[in-house]
């Protein structure tokens, strides 16, 4: 393939993600998810976008605020987008937290608390949402919520589930991958409201935790849980690998490596991504497994072999960023494979947006467009990241071509 | 089909369950599950029976004690079986409870507590195990553990998850089907150590709860969760149906109806069973779905369309008991269909015992013979129940034939 063809390819993909985001994904959520009566968003939408359940899951409420505020900040100062973010934030400010400022897991349509703040990721996504919103509004109230929530997360960090933690203390102390991983992303999201020294320190410790503790060179992948002392735990939890989760973390690491101009970190993150692709890809039916046991034992998760939308988006973003920063052709090959699989299987040509849940064989498991875990987040964020990364790839190639002509 | 052929069929099925239990299922667990070093049982066994994880889940430890004690009590005074039950009970007595007598959810191989007593079903299965064991040993210590545990369950009944309950009080109070359903069975299991008035009262209230509250005539099925006030809750939890769970409850109800000589209850339980079969059966690929939403919405459970071994065993027992007590030919037809599906899909001709987890299409999802939830319980209990029920069916037919000859 010559460079000219390559350039054409970039443009085609770039257009597909940009137009998909602006003409398909965002209009779907604008049309179907806004609760005009009580504020906030419906996330349980069937194939056509019709609401089938009105419960409001705080993860998804926050993530939709973030998405619309991010679009306003990064793509276009579209007042409609900001209004959508603001009406979600207003609902959340009114109903989202208990009296200690911990974010509930879910609320009724009207905003009454349904499920307690047992899950610290509600708080992580709230801090992200209000940090992004503050960028758009400059409203000190939004900055305050983001900052208070962030410090509350740090306070709860060593015992994130609090009294809801069912593990007996001392017997098999484990640390989970999700929180340190999300903190490395969150701290970049809200760095404009944090002390720079704290940002640098959180980044350094996050990179160390992800790349030196949860990444295990003996397996070539990132584990979901390790011992409190950093050891491998030969247990269901300790053997668990979630390839999509690892791939998402790796593009966070690539963003940090780019920021820090740390080539070694960049190459390590790209190599781990490729190793996760090899480990996670289903050679028989295509797509990436949801969970695998590092020793090949049966995992506890009965959904282990399913193919989930977000996994494939995170993988595509990781492969595109890997290609942008290292030019590794394996990254581009994986991206094209992932792109083909995803647009064949997840994109709904008839009613827009993406399906979320497929069987191992790639058949539709659930026809929903949104539910308890799928909302207005991974698809728009993934499309935005793919669009912008492809834009940079294209610009680099254009520059390289120009240099070629000049020399 | 004439009566002679019918009789032959009964015998063939009867032999298959009796011989399967005694020559295949029980030997598998005897050979592979005994932890000779620390006591108790391994339940995480791969296809060949090899141990792939050594954690000890209290549900399954208790259920295996129950199974071997039950076999000793009901089938044959085989000292080896009693010894197996006793060595499990010894491990559990030493390590199974916290200082308040609540049963942990899981333990390490050595017996150190891993997961707190957040789950009251550990206690239910412990009471069952020690009640059955007391029948075999007459040991007052076994009776005491069963009785203390039972009264502790009653005490915790209104708030079974205790501090681990994540629901915000008051917003959407729900009651779950599992505990009242299990209590109706448990009280029969340990009635020899309880006050008869209490047994009668628990039975009466259990029947009322299952048949008048969780069974909803407007849907024709049993729901997994209803409002605290008995109302239908139009939420993910409230819309949830677990057909296998309902079918298991219905054969408990048939046992109670037989004991009470309550024909109306018997016919109601049989009719609900048939309605659950119609609702749960997958016309496209065969087998019974794990979960369904009563309104046809997407359920939260990603494993909703999978075909689980225990569901099919409980369904077969329900259909056989329905046929025994009412002679309804639909029950026999369903039994034969379930039997064919199950022996085609779950029975492992090569290494014995049953597989547990299939995809919707009937392909193997996990090749394990035991894990966190599958142990030495549903297969042997189902085989025993099928064998004994077929024995009664055969005897009734023999009597009927004799009456036919005499008349």
C-alpha cells in the first residue's frame, strides 16, 4: 500500500467517526434520553430509543453530563449541548449525594435515592462531569463539586466500598485495578482545578501502579486484582483479566506518555496493548472476550465470552493512539480489524447508535441501546477520540509527505 | 401408547436415574472432591474432576454434607457416605461461622474466613445439612447447630443482608422470593428437631407467601421480587422471572400439598409449573432460559439466555411430581422433552457427572463439573428425586393395572 492510499484510508475513517458522532450518535441521545419533566437522563432505551425503564444510574447520569460538556468544550460552542449538560448536572446536584457528599449508585426517575453510595466509581464520574462542566461554565459551584468529590475519593481510596465490603479483613487482601486506573485519567480531566504538584504526583503514582504492579511481565497482561503486597493471587479474582479494561488503561498511559514525552512509557504501553489484543481476541469468532482467566481456568463470570461494545471502542482508541505515536503497523492492522468487526456488528443501520451486547458468535444478545451500564459515554467518547487521533495521524502523514517532496 | 409400553418407559427412566446417581454422579464426587488434608470438599473441579481452585464456598460445603447424609438416610446405610458427610461437617463446625453464629459465605482451603456472612442462604444450607446429619447420627451437637442456625435465620429474616444491604431504606422496599421459598423446604428438612406447631405455622405462611404473593395470576408465573406491600414493582428487580427457581418452588409446594392432602394446592402448583414451562422454554433452541423480564424488556443479567443444569433438573422433578399426583399428560410430555435435552447436553459421556453451563444454542460455555455455584447437590438431589418419583409412578401404574385385571 503506498502512502497516497494510506492517506485516503485515514480520511475515510476520520469522516466515518466524525460524521457518526455528530449525525448519528449525539442526535440519538438528544432525541431520546432527555427527561424534560424531572431533569437528568433516561439511559434505559430500547433499539428504537424508547424508554423501557426510568431508573437513573449515577454512573451514566454523570457520564452524559461529561459527554455533552466535553463536546461543547472540544468540538463546538453549541448552546444546546451545554444546556443538556447543565440540566443533568442540576438534577445531580439536587439529588446525587448523601449528606456526607458520597454519590449514590442509583436514583428513581424523580431523584429519590435507590442504591447507596457503595460504589466509588459514581464519585469518579461525578468529579469528571463537574470538572468538564466547569471548563464550559466557569461556575465556581461546578469546580467546588468536582474538587470536593475528588478529595472525598482520595479519602475513601484505601477502603472504597466502606461498610459494604464483603471481604473478611486480613485473609486475602486484594487491590483492584479500576480505581488507580481511573484516577490517572480523572486527574487530567480536572487538573485545571487542582494544585499542579498534586497532579504530577498522582500521575507518577498512577503510572507506577498500572505499569509496574498490575501489569505482569510474566503474563504479558494487566490483571484486575493483585495482592495488597503486589503479589499474584492464585484465586478467581487474582486470575481475572478484562482485556478491554487493560486496553482502556493503556490509552490513558499513552496520553500520559505523550504529555510527559516519555518514549519508554509509550513503547511499553503500546506493547502491552498489542499483547492484550493477542490475549483477548477470539480467533474462532472474532471480537474480544469480556473476561479471561490468566491460567485458562473457568472464570466466575458467566458472561465471559460475550463481545461488549465498549471493549471494542477502547481497543480501537488504543490501537489508533499506538499507531499515531509509534507508527507500529500491527496497531494499524488491529485497528482495521476492530473497525470492521465493530461496524459490522454493533452499528444499527436502522435506528442509529450502537448495540451493546453480543454473544461470543456475534449474535445480538440484547437489542438495547442503553441500560444500567450502557449510556451516552463510550460510543461518543470513542468516536471523538478516534476522529481526533485520525486527524493527527493524517496531519503527520501530510507533513511527512511534504518533507518527502522537499528533500 | 398403551399402558404396557408406558410401564416400560417408567422402568427405563427409573433405572437411568438410579444407576446414574449410584454409579456415575456419587462416585465422581467421592473420587475428586474430598480434601483429605484440611477437611471439607473441593468444589472447583474441571471436566476431568481435577481441582482448579481450592476456595471453599459454604453453600456448597453444606450442600455436600446434606447430600451424603441424605443418601445415607434414604438410600443405604453406607458408612463411607456418612464419613464423607461427617468430615465436611467437622470442617464446617470448626471454621464455618463468625462469633455470632452467622455462616460465612466462603473460606480458604484451610478454613480461614474469606467472605463475610452477607448471604443468609449459607445459613439455610447449614441448617439443612446438620438437620439431615442429625437424622443419621443422633448426635445432639448436630441437632443443636441445625436448630440454632434455623432460629438465627428467623431472626435475620426481615433484613437478611444486614449492613451489606445496598438498597436505600424506604424508596422501593422489595421482598425476595428465595428466602420464603427455601424456608418451606427447610422446615420439612428439620421438622424432627422443631416444635410441630412452629412447623405447621411456617408451612402455612410459606405456602401463602409463595402461592398468593409471589405467584401473580395476571402473569401466570412466580416473580423473583415484589414490593414489601405485595405490589408489582415495575423495575428491573420487580420484572425479573427465574423460571427454574419457580419450578423448584413448585415441587416444594407439591410435596407440601401431598403432605397436607390438599388437592386444590396440588392442582394450582402443577398448573403454575406448566405455565412456567411455557414461559421459560426456548422454542428456538430448546432448554429453559435462566432469566426473563416479565414485560419482555432486556433483563440486567447478561447470562439471561444461558441454559443451566440445575434449572433443567428442578423442572424435571416438578414435571414428574406433577404427573405422579395429577396424571396430567402435559407433565409427562414435558418430562420426556426435558430428559432428552438434558442427557443430550449436560451428561458428559467421557468423564462422568454433568456439565453445568451452556449457551442459548446449547454449546458448552464452561467445561467445569463444579465451581462457585455448582457442587455436589442439584444433580444428585435431582437424580434421587426423579428415581423415587418414578418408583411411585410405576407402583401406582402397577396397582392400576392390577385393579384393571381384577375388575
